[in-house]
C-alpha cells in the first residue's frame, strides 16, 4: 500500500479549517489499514487506539461474521492477538502461516523407586521399576501456539502419551498424560540386588501400572524480547538472543498400582501397600535464555528450582487370603502351626492360590518439599519447515510412615514440522 502524500495538501490548505478536518478524518481512518499492511504477517485486525485491549480486538474480529461462527472468530483473533500483543517485532517474528503439523519421536525413561524398612528385623527393602528406555512416535497438530499431540510407544514396552500445549507472547502451558507398565522391577534388600531376570518368562504376570497427569505453566517476565514459544513449539521465531526470568507452576498427580493377586509378594514386601497415589503442587522462579548464534538457529536452556507447597500421598493397604490347592481357605492358626518346610511347600505349590483383598485407604498430611524443573531445546527454522530437539527433567518425591519414594522422568523429543 502506497503512502498518501498529505504534506503538500496541508501546506496549500493550511487556512482552510474544514478541509484540514476532513484530511485528519481520512488519515485517522486509514491508520489501522497502514499498520496492517506493514505487518501483514500478523493477519489480525489492529486497534486504532492504543487503549483498546485484546478482548476488544477479538470482539472486532468476530463482528460481521455469521452468528454461529462468531465464537470461533473471536477465539481465533484472541489467540492471534495474545501471541504478538507484547512482543518487539525486531526481536521476535511471527510466521505468516497459522497452522503447523509435526511428526514427533520421543525417547523417555520414567523411574519409580519405592522404599520401606522392617525395623524389627533391621531390613531395608527397595523396589525400582521403570518403563525401560522407551521410544515412541506420534503426531502433533496446532494453530499458532495451541496444539494437540499423541504418541505411542514402540517395541515390547507399552505406554502412550497425550499432550496439549498453549503458548502466547508471555506464557506457556503444557499438559501431558502418560501411562506405562513395568513388568521387571529390581528388588534390593539392604542394598543388595535380590535376584536377576534370566529370561522373558520371569516377567510379572500383572505388571506395575503407572499413570501420570502432569500440568505446568510459565509466565515470561521479559515477553517483549524473549519468546518461550520460539523454543518449544515454533509458533514464533526468535531473531536475536535474549533471556528472561520465568515464574512457573507445576501440578502432578500420579498413580502406581501393583495390587493384583499375582503381585502379593511385592505388596507384602511393601508392608501390605499395593497402590500409591500422590499429588503435588509447586511454584518456582527460574531463568531461561534463547541464544541465536546464526540466522534460523536457536538454542534454549531453562532451569527452575521449585517449592512444593502441596504434597499429599494416599496409600492403599491390603490383606491376603491363602487357599489350599483344593480351594479351601487357610486360616491364620493353621498357618502358624505349619513348620518352615511345610510353609515353603505350601507357598510354592503351583495350585496354591493367594488373593489380595480388603482394600483400606490411608492418607498422609501435607509435607512441603523442594523440587526442580529443567528444559533444553535446539531449533532450526527454514521458510516453512523447522526441526526441533528438546528435553526436560522432573523429579517428584513422596512419602509416608510405611512407604516412601521418588519418581524421576526425563524425556527427549525430536520433531520435524511444517507450517501451512
């Protein structure tokens, strides 16, 4: 769009108040159009007045549209506006294309450690289980900084991950729901490994089931020059190096279940605890930096110590029912009268059935703790294509008077994306 040559007119008609007023009105009317032309990549209506908020801009974007589509256009304009309303275009660029699709591959390892002590026998029991070094593939589809993804593990490991992400000019929100099963936990007694798995036949009949709901969010204090979205979903592009302090929050709810009948030895080892649920809420402040060593290349690192102000654990205790090979339940007096050899023969009899029953829930009080969140990302942008490798690490601790432990999770992502 060409600029209007208004200066000569203002000189010629300097003494004509009415014409000057008309020219001012024309200029005022054309100002939003000129701004949109100079920033055509934004593709959203810009407010003519600086005082106009994002919600007003979103409402303008929905005006004149069919009634049923107005909420959709309102949301679209709101997303577009929130992504660029606070940024400096000399430092952060928004691609012209609004949609993007990614092919993702993920390498993950989640480790669960459970620990209990039998003080009367001076025995410390530890169970360590994980999902192995699992690899998954999946797809992610997004509009600007908002998208959904799903991935499925490959090979013998079983697990899946559903993810949702939303990023704007000053914020980032990530949701992840992961599940996996572990059928070969390592058991330690007083620091010594109890046994080795020699074949696939040694796998647990009913694997340990782990399900984790993970939600974290970040607020960028230097959103004018630093972009979280440029590093983790490529909806924006960082043009120059910049850093920012980051305020973050994290919520995690995890469930660990090994209470199946066939797992009674592990349940008994953990003092009759066969299922654990823990919930944690944390807040923290850290620092993130985007380094741009060359055009199109971005390296990001973020570290954030966190304080876990909400930390509660629910454990589920069980009783055991033992049955003779003929299906007759064995009472405790009968067990007590057995000799050691008779008890061993009874337990190892393939027809002896041991059942887990009578679930009892016990909740612990709140136990504040310290936590840590770390992320790393390397991104390269072409015109429409981009390549990103990223990773994050989290650790969660839980505990009670019977069972304590920790869950650690590290994940590395590789994504090839296309904007359209």
